[in-house]
């Protein structure tokens, strides 16, 4: 048997450049956190990521039935798999943006994650925190800082098992926070800190409210999605703990409560498409025991 070790091999130049770009991207980011909820349930496969924390978003409807959607903390994924096309049959409407600008944002946000392929833009707005873009593929959600002080696009992504389906009237795809610019590099000075919640809703949902540690913000709802951000001072530091009092509530046009997420969840729940494929909740359960998922339209 030959016990001679193979000779060391240099990393190819293109791979060295990619690794360097990834590290520079991560070092340049303001600190973000998404530690509001427990780790993802057993049965959910995780991809190779940099500083990725997987969490689960539990939902409880008025009749006491929990619903859930998988999410991840904002971070850069290194996979090179191409994102698929948008899961929605209706093209998003984005007033004030030309088709050329929309395409530019979609490409810039995807490229900033080192992914390949295309994501579809669903929301784009500017508030006291800055300019934000929300994008989806059929299996991923991207939150993208646009025209930031250090780079034109800075996106982070989270997995959604099948974006065409929801666990109830609302799916929480991101819940996280970012420290203010006074805690980072000089070019971020003056930038507000924030708490953020983002996800998808059915046409029944007319209002979504995010509440964290006694503060609240009403979400922007557009193209079947929602984004809520609570601004904090530039010297605010995003908490690292999991004990924050956070909840997200969805209401219909009459003020009726359709769904509520809080800091707990039921690992024994799952939701299936009509063909029996689990699209939310615990993936290792018997599909016959799951609740029916709701189409995202």
C-alpha cells in the first residue's frame, strides 16, 4: 500500500480571488444578529455558510394552530448554485423604478452574495435606516442594502423551502437586527441601527406589525410581501441573546388577527403541498400528519 502523502497543491487563482472577496465583504459589513428564536428543528439540512445561524419562525393562528417558516440570520452564503426564477405568477409592481433599474438591483444584490443566477425584486424603499430591497427566488429570500456607504449592494440570504407556499396567512422569512454605524468602520458613522422582520403574506393580510422590546413598527406590504424596520441610534448595539421580547402580528382589513409569531414554536408541526411534500415546519415528520400549506399569490 502506498502511504506517501500527495503533494500540496496551490489554490487556483480564481478561487483565491473569490475567498478574498468573501472575507472582504464580511469584514466590511456592520454587525447583524438574528438570535430571536431557537435553532432550526431536526430534519432540516443546512448549507455551507459563513457565520450562519438557522432559526425557525413559529406562527399561531386565532384557532391555536401554529404555523412556521424557516429563516436564517443575515449572512453571506457561499454556494454557487443558481437561484431559480420568481415563484409568484404575478410580476411585482415597483412604482418609480424603471425596468433597467430593477434589473440592475436584482443583479447587484445577487452578485454581492457571490451567487449565480437571478432573484426577483419585490420591495424597494428608503426609510431612516437607508435604502432596502427585498428579493426572492423559489427557495431563498434576500435582504439587500442598496446604495450603502461602503458598497452599492450588500445582500444577505435565508432559505425558504418552497416560496410558492405559506404556513398560513403569513410566513416570517427574516427576523434580525443590525448595530448602528458608530460601532463599525468610519464610513458607516451616523448610520442607524435597526430591527427588521420580512416575509410573505396572502391577500387576506392588510396590516403587519413588528414589536421588539416594547417598540413597534407597521410593515410595508407590497407584492405579497412585508418588511418592518425599527430604527435605533447610531451607537445602538444589536443584542446577542435569544431572550428579546419579539412578536410579529398579521391583521385583515377589519382588524381581525390572522397570525402571530412569538418567541416560541412547536417542533411537532409541519405544512404540506397538495402533493404531500413538506414545505414548512419540521421536515422529518410524517406528511400525513401535517397541515395543508396555503398558496402564496
